[in-house]
C-alpha cells in the first residue's frame, strides 16, 4: 500500500504514520517527493486491508493499493525517475549519461591503472573491473579477489573515478563494500535471493544485471528484494538474454529500456559488451541503447585484448573506446542529454 501524505504534513505526523505502519506489522519505506512524502507499507498482502485505517490519521491524504507485484520499484509508488548518487559529481538517472568502463578482470596494477587513465580521458565517469570472477569453467581465471579490490582502490585514488565491481556471495559482500562505490550483481546471481537481501542491508548503490533467462518482471522482483531490505539505490542493467541466436553471445533486448522506463522509476543502463560478445558490435549497440533512453553504459576496455585473462573478444582497446565516446556525444546531444 502507498500512504500519500498531504502537502505540508509535519514530521511529527509522518512519524506517527510510520509508527502505526510498524504496529500493524508492515515495513515502512519513506520516499521524499518534490511537494509531498509518500510512505510505502510493505509486507504480507493478506492483511493489507488493515492499512486502510491509516487514512484517517492526521497529515494523510489517502491510502492507495499498489497493484504491481514489485512495490518499491514501481512507478506507482514514485512517479518521477530516481537519480542514484555515486559520488559528489556522479549520479545515474539524471541528464548526464554515465559510462562505466574498464577491463572484465583486474590482472595487475599496471593494467588497471593504464586503463583507468585511458577511460577517464575518453569521458568515462566510473571505472569497472572484476576482482571476483564467476566463470563457466572452474579452471578459468577466478579473479585476484581482495588483492584486485586493493588495485581498484589504487586506480580510484590515482584518477578520482568511482569503482564498480561484482559481489559473488553474501560472505564477501561486506569486504567488497569496503572498497567499491557500486556493488554489481552479475547475471548468474540475479536470483540469488540471499545475496540480494544482503546487499539490501548495505547502504551502497547496487547495479543489478538481468539474468540471461529472466523476464522483465523477474528482474524487477529481484530489485524488490534489495529495496525491501532498505537499500533504495538500485540500478538496473540490460546485458542481453539467451535466445536461439548464435551470431552474438546473447541477444541484446533494447526494447527492455522503454519498457522498464514505463514500469519503474529506477535508472537503466546497458552492457553491450556482454550482450554481443564481439567488440565489432559494441559501439553500434551502445549508440542504439542511448537512442532508446538508457541512463548509462558498461563497456569493457583492455589495453591488449588478445592477452586478456577474461572476455578479450568483446573488449575495446582504449583508442577504439575513445572513438566510440566521441560519436556517442552526438547521440547524447540528439537525445538532449550530456555525456
């Protein structure tokens, strides 16, 4: 249910409503609007009729049921689009298109520092790099783990770029959160509900990738797991889904962007690198994603893709990344946005 407070309602009135929601066995989530506050009451739907009694409380304008199964992620609870603050000068969901770029895996200090400076020079606002790597084969490179996190932190210190890296399981979530500015949930963990709940308890922005066989509603329900634990800073990522097509690694579902924009207030970014699996197709899909309304991009960049420990075929060399960014600015301008 949504409790809509009156314009000008006092903090005391709002606090009384929050107290009542808790007494009724529900969890309150306050969303501050431009003119009034909205409080989402989330819990067992079988008893939601008792929440209607709140409508008579002082400062309450009305109580409205949320029809979508994803409550906190729905535009029913928040009409305006959310902006997720990453650092003092980086926010995802505003007019700026945020590009997150870097290698699939952190390999050594020289590599990550070199890439960090290169992507920053080209216009990227966030450095990506994997320290913990979920791989299909147990014999493939699994990442440098905490040492990789330390190297990412060094790159941030050297360039000023916030960092995003993947969290693999609840056990290392707090460790990764000590280093990262954005916590990434990969496609294989998109329905790892214990991990989602754990990240919901950490007050760090979370980028949630769509599972390779997930519907859009399932993606939003995964976001709901994070948000229901108290973390409202969720960014959705379309990274391609598994279909019968074999010409690309996955099938990039560009239609998911406007669909998500209609259904949720959360920002949407696109990962054309993992979607296509081929560096030749990354730039065209990046341009298309921005034209479709994406709030940002994740791009893999490596100084020597042929020797990359992971996902070399889909990685752009810094020079090609810079060329892509130059053209991307034209698409941003046409969309009345900035890069």
